[in-house]
C-alpha cells in the first residue's frame, strides 16, 4: 500500500457539553481540566485545549437553550460577532487547531461506539478510524460519513459518540470508555507526530443518504405512528423492501417501499422529534485508507 506523508498535528481540542444533558462529555472535560490544574500543561504529550461548549445548557441539564450547538460549526456561524463565549472560544480553536475531537453522548445505540467522519480520504482522520476496532476491544463500532457538523477550518474532524446513556444521567461504564477514547486519541497523535508509520487498510462505513420523518396528520402535523417494534433498537440493520417501519396508532403497519436496500440508524432518537426525523438511512460501503507517516520538514 502506498505511503502518504501528512503534516504533523500540532494541537487538539476536546469539547464536552455540546448538548447540556449528555453528561459523560461534560465530566470528561472537567476531569481533564482537573488533571491540568494538578499536573500542569505537560500532563499530555501534545497541546490539548478543553472547552465546555454549552455551559448554560449544562447548568439547566437541557440539550440546548436557544440553538442546537452541533449545528453551529459552519464557517458563516463561526465568523458571526453574535456568538456566545463558548462558541467564540471554539471559533478561536478552529482558526489554529488542526485536529478537533468533539465528544457527546447519545442514548440509543445500545453499546455501539459510533465514529462520524466528515473528511476521510487521504487524511489522518481516516487512518485513525482504521485503528479504532483494535484499540476499543469489546465494543461494536460503526463508522458514519456525515455532514451535519458542517465544513469548518478544522482539517481533521472526528466525532466519537458512545452510548447508551439516558439524558441527564452519567454512567461510569460510558464515562470510562469515552475517557479512554480521548486518552488513546492523544497517544495516537503523539506517536504519529513522533514518526510512527500507521498502516492503512479497508474499513466498512455507512454513508448518510437521507432522513425519514414519522407519518403525520396532514393538517395538524401530529404523529400518527411510532417506530415499529421489529425496527426499534436495530440500528444499522439491513432494511429491505417490505420490512416494517412504523406501527400506526390505528393498528396498521407501514412498510419500507423503496427498491434500494439501506441501513437505518439513529432510530427513534428523542432529540430528533422536534426536527422531524424518525431515523436516518445510510448506504454501506468500504473505504480504502492509505498508510501514513508524518511529513518531515
């Protein structure tokens, strides 16, 4: 496999509390800040900046106050002068941080770790995810290609989501795996910067195709059906024509009618009711990631 030389990763930013009721990321950031205060800036082998992304929402234990912040990382938004202080800090990060690792917790994946990538081809992010299954042993891991974080100035952008965890609750098992993922990411960047060659390879991933809303009353827009029991809790299953999607409140089954077989994920996500999303659909594909080594001066 061809060897690709890439620039060193000078800094890393860790953002927790993007959603104020997803507490593991909040406590990961707080613990890292405690470690820095106790041991100094040299506690990690690379420069790491931490930020509590939405302190108002954290204080009120809500997903967000005015705006869902994980929809706020576009260039236009980050250029705005009307940003709150955490977003101003994140804007500063994006002006110089080549690797930003954002962490928050989702409820519904049932002991699956989800790695979401914006850019994967010919970059460090792509190679990093090929190593995750070997590092995070004992966890089912899925890779999703998404664009909801929006393009920004960060060249390497990986989001790790770990669950399940109810909103407003911190669970030790979820906290442990999330903190380990952060520590391993820091260690990986340090090794990459030190000249370690990381072998590439093939990795299965799920590319976002579209979102599907619940059946609704055409006049009131209220829901007329719920996720079918045979689909509930089956994220990333193979969805074929004729498979049940929804169970109407009048007792009927709404089936999947499309010819293309796709994979549903984020099924019945509580935070997505307000967004009109019952689940996302993705296509399974294989990514080929090159072998990489740090580019020397």
